[in-house]
C-alpha cells in the first residue's frame, strides 16, 4: 500500500507540473504579461527620476527588487483562481496525495514560468538602469531565491483570498508586509556586490528563506486552500 | 486544571466571567490611567535634555509594548481555534485585532509627535518605527481578511492561519529591519533615553505599562461580550441572562 502511494506522489507531481506548464504554454499571455509589467514599470522610473545613469545605478537595486516584488504579486493573484473556478482545486484537495504536497507542482510550474524567467532576463533590465554587468550573477542568484520565497509566501495569501470577491488588492495588503525581509536581503546582496562588499551573507539568508519557506509554507498553503474550499 | 480550560471554551461561562470581572476592572483601569498620567505628566522629574517633551513616553512606550504583545494574544487565540476548533477562540481573536491595531496606531502617532521636538522630524526611518509600521499593516491585514469573508466561521479560520504566518514572520521582520537600519545609519540621531532611566521616571512608566495591559484586557472583554451578544442572539442562555 505504502509503496504504491510513494509512486503515486511522484507520478502525481510530475503529471501535475506538466499539466500546469501545458496550461501556461497554451495561454502565453499569463507568462508574458508579468514580464511586460516588470519592463514597463522599470521604464517608468527613469522617466520619473531623470535619465542620469549615475543616479539610476544608485537606485537600481531598490527599483529592480520592488518591481520584482510587484510582478510577483500579480502572479500570485492568478495562482489558484482558474483551478477554483473549474473545480480542479477541489479534486486536488480530495486526491490521495497530501494537500501540502499536492499544491507544490503548481508552485513549481509557476516559478519556472515567472521567477526563473524573470531572474534570467533581469540582467538586461539591470543594464537599462545602469547596473554594471559584473553584478549580474548576484542579481540573478538573489532574484532566483527571492522569487521562490515570494511565490511560497504569496501562495499562502493567494490560498486564503482565492474565494474572496476582489481578493487581489486584499492579497497585496496581506502579503506585502511579509515580503519586507526578502526585499531587505535582496537589495543588501546587490548593494554589497555593487560596492565591492561580500554578498554571500545576504545570499545565504535568502537561501535559508527558501529552505524555511519550503518546509513551512506548504502546510499553510494547504490549510488556506481548505479554508477557501470550506472543507 | 482541565475544568478551567474547558470553562474558557464555553461562551455562557466566559460571558458570565466578563460580567463579573468588568465591574472591577473598569474602575481600576480608569483610576490607574488617571493616576499614571498625572504622575507621569506632572510629578515625574523633567528630563535634563529633552525637557518636558519626553513625557509622552508614558503613553508611547506602554502602547508599543502592548501592541506587540497583542499580536501574540491574537495569534495564540488563532492557534487554539485552528487546533482545537474552539469557537470562542475565534471570537477572542477577532476581539483582539482592532485593539492591537489601535495600540499600534497610538504608538506610531505619539512617536511622530515625540519625534518632532527631539529629532526635528515627524517621521524618521528608524528600525523600530519601521517595524511598528509593519506590525500595523499585519494587524490591518487580519482585520481586512476577516471583513472580506461572508461566512464568519471561515473568516476566522483564514485569519487564524494568517496571524500564525505573521507570528513566524515577526521575528524575521524585526531582525531584518534592524539589519537594514545598520546599513544606512544616520549619524546625528541618538537620544538620551537609552541611558539608564531614573527610578523616579521608571516607576510611573512601569505603572503605565501594566495599566495599558489592563486596558487591553478590559477592552478585549467588552469586545468579546459584544461579539458574543451578536453571535448568540438566538440562544436561550443569553436571553435568560439578558432578561435577568
């Protein structure tokens, strides 16, 4: 019995991840729009602050991180909505796989399509804001981990607000205060790298955040999904 | 021991308990508030550096201390409601949230009023101020989430989860904000309060902190009673109690 169960979980995770990735491929706007949003907001900053590259490069770490935070919020708003509407979230909750594991494939798929993509293209946005290319590895690494924690935390909020009318703005109120440590560690890593310091402490903290988030967040997400489904 | 715990899960018992305690606690708290304010505002010695402006400490510090404690009261009630499904804990959690938010707001506002004469600015991005502001947003989030749900039982469970997530995060947020502050530490702002505080100033402060705790308890009981009255408006025990 237990053996089939183990196989079930792995098989389940693989097929669910594939399903969610397939859904994203079929509606590419869901993947592209957050990236476009990221780009657009970044363009707004030089327009508002003036084109002086030196000033921009001072502000760049903060701008990049705040915008990454906001575009992540957009992704979190959509996270469970479709699955709730077509009823598949209920099926997931009823499956034999524990719910705290069953929600992970979707998070993985979302992260691959958003966090990973955004981190990989972020050096381009960094260049636009006058960041030197040699901090690109730190930028990518910090965003890779940061987007993962943000998605895990945001999913808790998304699970809690998915059943609520106009839950989007509510989600922002719930989740943004919790993003504070991520923002601080992320910009710290970038600033250290920019000014010749050692970014490893900040990066290690982000890594710790990912580990802790992976341990704790699924439980909270599962509890949130149950609340929203009124199970 | 178990009986006491069980009693706290019973709405009629808690309602009676509140009815019994409030007539005592209300005059004591109001009296202590008056004594503490007069003591702190009139009789405590003037600070040699800040003059009389420091006296706002007698409201600012107690409010800040209890605001943080209030979040833990709320989260604890949330935990009890999630784990043991005690309905009364839901009500307690809902009762604690607005009071805690109000305390946080008081701490922030008095801090701004205090900051103007001593630091020369209404708002400074100091680590503690910033953490207080985030605490305020956490409270507001719980209240907003509760309001968003139609079904209040579900709302309470959602709020319980959120407040627990917040509890795990509060120490991390506080540490990270401290760390962030050490990044751009402004040189000129250092105030004398961190040096050992004299007993003549300390006793009224301690008194006010205890009073603010008592006030929190009092407000919470009043809030609890009101919520119970709404929730159990159709129940026989409440109608009997109200008729008596």
